[in-house]
């Protein structure tokens, strides 16, 4: 999984053609850590069709706010540089994330 920073976010997410999944997470977010293995498994399953990346919001707080991430975990799919769908907080489950990924894979 590609690790995003405020320096490479635009290049790796906003300037990319096709679907990019971004997992916004934080090191103190237990639901984020519980969801992460499922997201990694989805990358193995759909990684040839969808680009997978993650962003530790503690290292890029302004960027997360700019992307309207107000609660964690937040899984957002961007397509051709624009946000097309997201699941966040209690809605972000292994099942809901996979359902969302399937639409773009």
C-alpha cells in the first residue's frame, strides 16, 4: 500500500486517472487499526484495478481537513482526481469498504 504524505497526495491521488482508494487513519484510532488488515486484503484482491493508498492524518492534518475528513476511519475513493464515494466512522466496515471497491474495480 502506498503511503501518502502532504507532499505526494496531489501527484498520487488527484493527478491520477482511474480509481484510487485512500485510507485516512490515525495511530490512536482503534477502529482504523482493526479495519487496516481488511483494506490490505482488498488490495491483494483488487489492486490490479484500483490503486490503494493510506494517509496518517497526524502527519497531514490540514490535508485531511481539506478533504473533509472529520472522523475516522475514512475510506475515500477518488476517480480521475475527484472524490466519488466514501465510507466513514461506524459505516466503515470490511463489508462496506469491499462493496464500495467492487463498484470501481
